C-alpha cells in the first residue's frame, strides 16, 4: 500500500501541485540562517516542471518565475543529490532540471592583496561567497577554447561566472609553480586555483 501511494504522488506531483504550496512549506521550516536541507529526507514527489536555465532564470512549466523573492526562497531549499538537483522541504522533495549551474556569479569584490587577497563573488540571488578552501573555484573548458569558472556556493551547488566576470577573474590570474609545473591560476583566501598550464594562458586573455 505504501509503494502504491508513493507511485501515485510521483506522477501527480506535490500536494496542491503548485509553487505556493512549496513556498509555504519552505517558509514554515525557516530557522535562523539557511534551512538544514542536508538533514531532511522526505518522500520524492516527482517532476512538476521546474527548470533553471543557463542564464540563471527559474522557470515553472516553461514560464519564467517573475517573483524575485520566490526565486530567492526556493534557492535556499535547493540541494544537489547524487542523481539530480531537488527542492527540499520537511515534507516533500521535487526535482529541478538545471541546464548548467543553479546559480550565476554576477559581481565580484576583491579585498586585500598578495597572500592576503580574498575574492568575493555575488550570485544572482544576492548570496556572497568568499573564495577559499570551503568555497573553491573550479574551471572547465568553455566555448571557442575559453574557460568557464564556477564558485562553490554550498554543498555541491555551484555558481557559473558571467562572461564579463570571467574576464575579470582571468585578469587576476598569475603563474605559479605547482608540483614542479608552471601553472596559471587565481589566488584567493590563501589558496591557488589552477586554470591551466602556464603556456595556455594566452587563450584566456
């Protein structure tokens, strides 16, 4: 009987079938700071048509979600499970189709210099993250031989840098010896994040 009920919910979607019900559950679970989504293990309620585009736009059944406060609220209950991104409340778990990364890094601030430098990134939902060991940068190949930087927001949730921000990050790059190899990368928070071999840095200029 339990299995039949679970299958029925998976096909029908969450109770009430819409965004307001999810938002109400998220608001009801609020604590100081971010909700402890890593502690919640509710039943999976299927796919109701939520998607995050490459440019950070949240969509519901193909239409943009036009309420920034709602997008912000949903971003606080987003989690990356081994097989997919999900919205999680204490009572339900909903799949989210993420085209690239769930967040977009849209602004940057640089504090200090040299070994004391810290790069801070602002996401499209106004989270600020200091790039360090807990919130590292990673770089993946981009179009036309370029590079795509990502900053870890929390857990396994990442923010993709916009094109203009990518250029700003590359401008902060330098060459260092890493395990006997000359590497081009970016230093922040006492760590050096490698972009590529030093002889390939001209491709990112």
